[in-house]
């Protein structure tokens, strides 16, 4: 019998599906029922850097927030994080904070309700505000520093630029930033659904070209077209201040 390093049954039950239905927008991460796609990179980053304060700007179907939360919980379960496990507030195992205005601009959120699968199973802190409002009125006022930031909100160039410029100021030393949807080749070959033609998805890919390489390390993870008959990620870029 085949035994892999990943628990596929757990992945399908809790990470890639909601009660058996595929998590919305998981395909943008190249994920399927049993395959985490670029979500495995996110999990590995939280684990490797032992990130306690994880922030997700934008949420889609909540794929990334649940991986952040599971990675933190696993760090507690294996003894890396000590103390008490408090799934609702800041504590010894940290927290996952999701910022999403839920305005439907870049996709509908299906977990706004408190009894949604994501919020019942993973308990992220949820700020229903724009990323700019949350930055000034939540993070700055509470003097919160971030270990791992995922940017996936406003996909216009100016929107991504603003999120990066604001939140990169409050990263902890060696903090990690990931930016989603950065693979220009994927976007250029993307087939829009009827009624969504003209949606601006080019911002992330254009923005990463402008990041100051003298100040930041930039690593692109693109796998579009590697296997034409398999899902691929829309691109994940990892950024770390030098």
C-alpha cells in the first residue's frame, strides 16, 4: 500500500473542500481535491519560519487562510510552539488575520457567515474592511507586526502597490511576503468567463517587476504550461526584505 508524506484524506476533508465541495478559487493555486498546489509553499513557509502572526489580504474561498491556520496549529501540536492553544485570539500559537471588504470586486466570498465551514473549523480573525482602512485603524493602532503576509486583494497595479507599500512597513525581521496571481504568462493565456471580460488581473504581475531588488529578495514560482492537462498556479511570488 502506498503511504505518502501528506495525509490526502485530511487535505480533501479540511483544506481543499468545504463539506465535500471544492473550495472556491482553489484552481488559482493549482489545487485539486488531494493536491495543494502553491498552498504547499505557503504551508512550508509558515512551518519553516515558524510564523505566528499570519495576515491574508483578500481571501477568495479562504484556501490560504486555512493553510496558514493549519500550519500554525501543527507547529503547536509538534511542540514547536509552547504554551496554550487559543484559537480565537492572539496567544502562544499566534493568529491568522483575514482582511476582506467582501465587496465582490475580485470574486465572491462564500464564508462571510460565522457558521461557514472556514470560520467554524479554523477560526481566523476576520476584518471586514478595505486593506487600507484595516492597516491604519487595526494594525497601526494595535502596533501589530506581521511574520507572514499574503497579498491577494485588489488586483490592479495601484492596489497591489498600495498594499505592499503599507504592509511591508510592519513586517517583523525576516518576515515573508507572498503575492498571488503574478504569472504574466498564465494571465495572458487565461480564458475569461462570460460577463467578466476586461477584469484587470495584470496588476500583481506588473507590480513585481517594480520591486526594488536592492532592498528586497524576489523569488517567482511559476508552473503554467508545465503539464498542459493538469491545473497550474496563477503564480506565487515570495518577497523578503534584505
